[in-house]
C-alpha cells in the first residue's frame, strides 16, 4: 500500500474517538469534583453524630463523640481538662444553645490540622462552629469562623 492508496477517511470512527475522549474528560472532572466535595466527610460525619446525640438529649453519647471515646465513663479522669460537668453546662438545656431540636451542617473548611464545621442550630441566625481534629476526630470549640454564604460554596463545601 502506498501513500496514494491510503484508506478512506472514516468519519464515524473519528466521531466515536472524539466522544470517548470528551466522555473521559467529563468523567474525570466529575470524579475530581466528588473527591474534592467529600474531602471533609469524616469530620462532617463526626460533627453530625455529635449534634444527632444532642438532638436526642443524649449528653453522655455526645460527650463520647466530643472526645472520640465511647468508653469515656471508664476513665473520666482522662478528661479533666474539659469535664462532663462543664460539657453539660455548655451543651445541656441550660447552655448557650438550649435544647437542640434541629440542626443543619452548613459547610466545612479544612484548616491546618483540623476542619471547621459550621452548623445552624434550631434555625437561629447565629451559627455554631466546631473544630474537628483530623488526626483523632476529637471535637473542640473553633477559634475561627467561616462564611458559607458565597455563590462558590455549593461547589466547594
């Protein structure tokens, strides 16, 4: 076969190849977006378990989630820095948020060794901000606040 005897151009083959390449690029971008969107999932899940326990008025379970230790009652002296009594004052019915009837985790932001999680409690305009440590999934009061209300937030939260 010489150059002048080349095969006829197959338009359907070219279209199929272009479709496969475009589909692969779209699928790759979608997978990157999903991976980016779920990057803080473990920390958001820890915050969700915490607020779910508070919504059920189960302070003992919530304290266990706060410290990421379900058996915290066996060694309460380990948590003398932030005791169960102090925790009850902060998150119990007489605390700043009162009885938690509903909550919504709005967004999260990875910052250094942890993730800041913004939560709306009882539909109030003031938000609760938790710091979830990436290494051991313990919860703390966040030193910083984040703003979830931007137009880009639905893609990056």
